[in-house]
C-alpha cells in the first residue's frame, strides 16, 4: 500500500473518492441521518489534518481512506517530486 497525498489529486477526483467512501456500505453509523455533504466535509478535514490518509493498494488497484493510526506497517510514504 502507498499513501497518496490528498493535495495531489484533482478536486473532482478527491470529491468522488470521499463521496464513495462516505456512502460505502457499512459507513453509516448511528441513528441520526447526517447529510452527505457534512460527512464529506468531515473526511476532508481529517485528511487535511493528517488524521486520515488516502492509500492505494497495488494488489487490488484501488484507493481507500483510512485513519492514519490504522495504516499497516508496510505502507510506503509517497515519493517526493511532482
């Protein structure tokens, strides 16, 4: 797995990834319905604060968002440069 900095993604790609994450089966918690826009804003705040990260899994060729503290030990940091 490799960390993908959120600020390296185009805004529309980042928005789509966050929307998919917050609407994914099992992502709904509690009994109070929170608007998707509020859920997306909360995830974006966590990404900007470094509390959550976007990871790319080479094996499945997919991205997901996870709490930074839950990263597997073998997760690599992004390479520097453009």
